C-alpha cells in the first residue's frame, strides 16, 4: 500500500520511447511528431568521442530533414559545461535539446533543456546508467551534492546497434546500477516504516522488476549480445520511469549509491558509478539480510567488479567510504542509519562479503 502523502502526486513521463536497431535514423520524424513547426534549431549535447562515432551522423540526418543543428561538446558534467551550453543554446534559440552520449552528456542536456524550457530528447550511446529516462541530473559544482531535479525526456531513442558496440565495461556498469534496486527499495521501505516517508509501491515494484529482469538475462548481458543489451536498456529506462513516477530517486538509489558517492569524494581514482554501486549493493544486501551471495554471483556472471581490487581502489578507501556514506545525504534515511558504521564494523562488513581480503 502506498503511504506518506495525501495530496496531489504528479507524474511526468516520457511521451515516446523507441528501442531498436538503427532507430537513430528516424530522429527527424520523432521530432516532427513532437513539434509540428518549421525552421527549428536542435541543440545536440554530445561528447568528444561520440561526436565522431554518431554525433555528426545524427546532425546530418536532422539537417536532411529540414532542421538546423548546433553541436556542443561536453567534456564533463559540471557547472562550467552547463553554463557554456546554456549560453550557446540561448544564442542559437534552439527549441529541442538532444543528449547524445553517456551519462555526462545526457545530464548536461537535461539541465539545459530544463532551464531553457525546451523539449529534451535522450539518445544514449551506452547502457551504463539509469539517467536515460529520469528527470534528475548529476552535475558537479552545484550546491546539491548528488543530483538536481531537471526534466524528464519527451522522447527516448535507444539505438541498440550503437549501444551494443560500447565497451563491455560500460554495459557491466549499467547492470550494476540496475542490480542496486534490490537494496535501494529496501532502504525506501525502511524510511517509510521508521520515518513515515512517502513510499510508492508501484514505483518500487517497477524498479525491482527491472533488477529481476537483469538477473534473468545475466548471461546474455555478460556476452554483450544485442538481446542482452536490449534487456538492459529497457531495464534502465524502466528504472528511470520508476523515478519519474516516484518523483524522487528513491526507487533507484539507496545506501549503495551513498557508498559510491562517498568513494567519488575520497578515492584518488574512482571506478565507474555503476561498478561502485554494484559492489555497494553486495555489502548493503548483507546489512539488509538479503541474499548478497546471489547478487555477487550475478555481478560476476555479467562481468562487473565485486571486489575492491577489481574496482582498482585500495581497501582503506572502501572502509572509509562505508563510514562516511550516511553523511552524503543526511535527509535520506537508509540501512546505514543516522550514525553510520564504525571503522571496525565497516571493515568487518567488507571482509565478510569478500569485497576486501
């Protein structure tokens, strides 16, 4: 049963989700369905590598369809790139912003579209994160430490041909981000029971379904087959939709994400977000009393890291991150509680689950 709120609950969802092979070639048609106007400028936020892989192609497709395009290269998802992108988007008076690339490009595009009241189109080139469909963006250098509310995509175009060619490491990281829903939902339930926080059973169920689907297809995802990648992409999109429905990142982000964010702050060379979150999920599953061994086994089958060594991070940073994770978002109650873990408890947790030797 849903609980914790009695007022209006607004859900803003994507209007169109397209998943398939070569679907990028129909991007002009999708935009025309969204905005039946002429002489529209489309602002494309992409990365320094992706621009050559697919960015110029998408721009050419749009030009052939009668659109003007402007390409912005985002090297990082930080305040500086956002401000520069905003300035250029306003200058060219674009009506549509496309995030074409990985999480950084999509996050920058999301914020630009939100601040300029433009339509946002999400075109992921890697299945490494669930920000594909969510209305939240992770931008470094902003006042909020983790994520900011931006805008949900009006259209998602996920071309499996492009995404399946991404490095295997990115695909495994995306699976780690999805596996995290097992502990994120548990944390949300805990906050509801102990803090009377709003809990949406439907959003939680959708997030869990995404995780269970990835578990079922772990072998295919580990082989990076088109079928496996498609399942992963659809799971990532479903997770993002669950966030849209909940109105917060709660169904997708819990103590395991706090652990990853803590690592980002203290580790000299952090691993990929989804890789760290996967390892965090193993440990948080232990704290929740759920089957952490199965989670570890699935991550191994997918080819995702399950130890500090595989993350390339020294043991001391793993332990330290566990002790400070609860401070990252003090308002977000999780299994870590208000006081967090002592150094001894954190070290014991990491050793029991085999994350450190």
